[in-house]
C-alpha cells in the first residue's frame, strides 16, 4: 500500500501561486471551470559567457643599449703661418774658362767631328764594299787581295813615274803605296806616311806581327834625318809593301827608295839585328844611309827601323775602284 500512496502523492497537482491569482489544488471535477491558462513567463535571457582573457605572452626583456662613449672632437690646429721666402741669392758671376780649358774644349769638339766623319765614311764604304767583295773572290783559285796588291807594286819596279788610270801620284814612298793599291782596286787617296798610319789605326788594320801578310804596308821610323836637327826624332819616315815571305821569315819588300827608284829590299824580324845569316843570305837591308853626323845609337837595318804593319787590302771600309789598270 505504501508504494501506491507515494505514487498518488506524486501525481497530485500542485498549486502554483502567482500574484493576483489563487488556485486550488482540488480536482477539476469539483472546481469551477478555470480560466484559460496564463501565458508562460518570458524566457530569461541567458547571460553571455565572458570570453577568457588572453594569456599574457612571456617576452624576454631587451637589454638597454650601453651608452656610447662620447667622442672627443679634435681641436682644430691653428693654421701655420707660411714661412717667409728667403731672399734670392745674387747670381754668381760666371767663371771665365781658363786658356787650358778653352783649348781642351776645342780639342774635344774636333775629336767629336772627326769621329762622326769617320763613322759616316765607314758606313758608306762598307755598303759599297760589300757589293764588290764577293765578286773578287768568286772564282776558285783566284789570287787573294793581298797578292793583287803585291803584283801591282811589282809593276812599278824600275819606273820613273807613278801613274794609274790616267792619274799621277807623288814619286815618293807614300805615293808608291797609294798608286799600288789603286792599281789593285783600292782607293787610299793621296795620303802621306803619317796619314796612312792614322787610317790604319782608325780602321783597326794595324798590327805588329813578326810575319806580316802579303800586300801589307810596312812602317819605319828614323830612316833619315827628316827635320835636320841631328836627332833620332823622325817617326813614320818611310813605308813599303810586302811582296813575299820565305820559310825562314825573310820578307821581300818593294819600296820607292831615295835614289834608286822603286826597288826590292829584304827584312827579317826574327833576326832584326843581323844583316846576313851565317850562310851569307841577306836578312836585313840597309835602309838608312850612314853619315858622320848621325848621333850615337843610330840604327840602319830594316829590322831595326821597323815599326808595324797595316793590312789595308783586308778592309771592307775601303772603296774598290772598278777601272783597274791592266
């Protein structure tokens, strides 16, 4: 029974009191008809749920920059005052050259001009000489240039004048050398003995070999008292041309002597102090005539008076003429 009672109580209507309205909990059969049900109360608006606050993001604190050290500005230096310009020195008086300095300057100028002329002459002769040099040695067995000079010199032995290609030359020792070289196809000009010696030095043709070559020009000193002072101070007083050389060193020369004209003489530089060999062969001819006025120590033989030689025929700087006299 108890459960049934409890169920009944549970299903009994409840009286809800509203202001101004009274309701009874009696059953509907016993009560008067009730008015229409009151309208439902308005719904209570739900409170909006507040959004959760954002979580703060942890950030590392930025260290404050260290304060910069104050840079000291350079203190401007005061402008330096320009140094006062030194007073100009008075111009020194130009020293007048001495007489010796003027003479030396003129001598140097002459040497420079002489060297320039020599170089120009050598270049011009070299160009012309090269054109003809091969022609004279083209044929095999042809005589050498020195032999041509010796042959030309022998042509004038016994002659009383010196002529080549219609041109007359001085009738003395240097004139004989010039005409002999001209006949062989060379042009030495009209040089005297000293000038021939200078040319040989300039062209590097001078030598002192004891056995010169055929065609060489031979120089001698003190062959006579040229200045007439009775002293042995007459250099480069004579020249001759080498014609041949023997096995024993005896050299046959052709020269224009003082009284006998163009003749042959001999010289042996291996025995310059001996006039003859032990067998009686002439080694050195007497080139200087003896005189009572000769000073002490005077020498007379060719070997004693010999100075040196020059191979003009081997120079490419000398011009060869084309019209050789036959």
